[in-house]
C-alpha cells in the first residue's frame, strides 16, 4: 500500500515546462515518476487513462504526482491516480489546479460566438449518451472538435477524456439546456436577435444584473426591445449597464420599477411580521459579505420571503446587483440610525420621570 500521501506546496516542486507528446520514458524522467512509484510506466498509463494524453491535464496530473509525499507500490497506481483526479481536478473544479483550462471550455460552450450554444450542448449531450456517434459535418461538430472537448475516431465522435466527461457531465448539460432553452424563448419573445449581433451574450448581461428575477428581467428586456439602437459585439455590457443605471437605479422612486422596489423597502422598514431593526441588521451583515449561514430565524425567513436575499449553498446573499445598488450599505446604515430601538436622546431616567410626574401633580 502507498503510505503518508499528502501534497507538498506547489512552490516546492520544480516548475519546468512540459512538452509531453509523445508520452514516453522522457515523461517519466521529467516528472521523476521513477522516484515516486515502483512501476512508473504503469503509473503513467493510469494518468493517460484519465487524460487521454491531453497535454495540459497530463502535465497537471503528473505535477500532482510529483508533489505527492509517499511511495506508490505496485497495485496502488489506479487508486492513487483516481484519488488525485477526484480531489484536485474534479471536486470543486472551479477552484482547483485546472480551473482556468476548464472554465475556458465552459465559456466557449455556453457563450460561443461562432455557433448557437444550444446546438453545441445538444450535440454534446448526444455524444455523452451514446459514447460514440456518427455525426455529419456541421458548425456544432466543428466547434466541439476545435474546443478539444470531443475527438473523432473512425469517423465517430467521443468525449476527449474522462476528466472532461466527469466535469461536464450529463446532469450539468441538462441543466444548461433548460436554461438556454428558457433564454431562447426570451430572445424570441423580446426580439433581441433583432437588437443585437450576439443576443445570447446580451441576455447574459441582463441576467448578470437581475439574476433571473422575473419582474426586473422582463422590464430590462423590454427596454432593450424598445431601443432603437443595434448593439454590436462587445457593446453588450456597457449598453445594459447604462439602461440599468438610468432606468432602474438613478431616482428609482420615480422609475418604471418603483412599485416593485417600494414593496421591498416597505417590507424592510415597516414590516408587520418582524422587527425592522433586526431585518436591517441582518441585511447589513450580508452586504458586508460576512458569511451568514442559513438558520431559519424570523428575520432570515422574512428577507427570503421578500426576495431581497437568496440562499446559495446554505449561505445568504443579496438576490441581485440591482437590489444591492439601490439598498446599499450607506442607505442601510442611515436607516439603522433611524430605527435604533432606544435612542439615547429619548431615554428617561427614573429620576427625570418622577420629576415630570411631580410637576404634573403640582399643576
């Protein structure tokens, strides 16, 4: 059995550039795998069984093995590599060693400028379900090959490697297809494809502000639909930001979303179910980016019910950037001062109270 496995800090490992095609004894020598395992060739085979010789992933996995403390005995190669892949590449992959590489693939899948992302995911879903499929030439096929997410073998497409298949798995694809289908319907309904050269990117910018809140999303899409300007590639961010600023945030009390925001403000300041000071204190905590775990308190339930906060991975966060821009920290601090339970200026000592009573008695 392999013993005392732990990963040394990356700084302790030689950071040498790796040109690891073809994979051979030079790879074993480069990463000193012969010092890490009794059967380095078998160890490398296990690496390649996960990466399918994808250069970046192979390099990262070999580096992880180099950092591993402990010697890998015969028979432990598969379990050791599998554990490293799971804990350092797949689990919580967005913060792991291959995050930038995998994020780039995800970005090109979901925000592709050459091909409809919905078509890309539909084809990728087919490949995941059938493992190997014969696919006629199409823009979606060309893009998936270009991304390196799939490879062609004997005229059939298959997922390039097990790591990609584990990260961009079928459940994830299904979720994204549902989201994109919803986006397609919105684009069609508001005719955003007539308003922008990249309607999907435009809608993504809208959702970055609204986080999918139905009323805000509808109003912002309607503003874009009513606009006379055509939005070119690269202009989406600035255009949406301008509309949000001028039609939602500035002088919001007289804007088209005023009633919606009034309801939230009244729910904070004039709440009949919960003390307003407690609500403001909780909201202040969340704004200050403190980790506020969900505990089902009356204040939490009320802010979640208002829609001002949302729950994400058992933590509370502000529901969207528009709410955060309007009900900002300075505003909360001012309101907290107004809602102090017992302002010092209004406190009466027993002595002052009895003095007033005596005056009244004399009168």
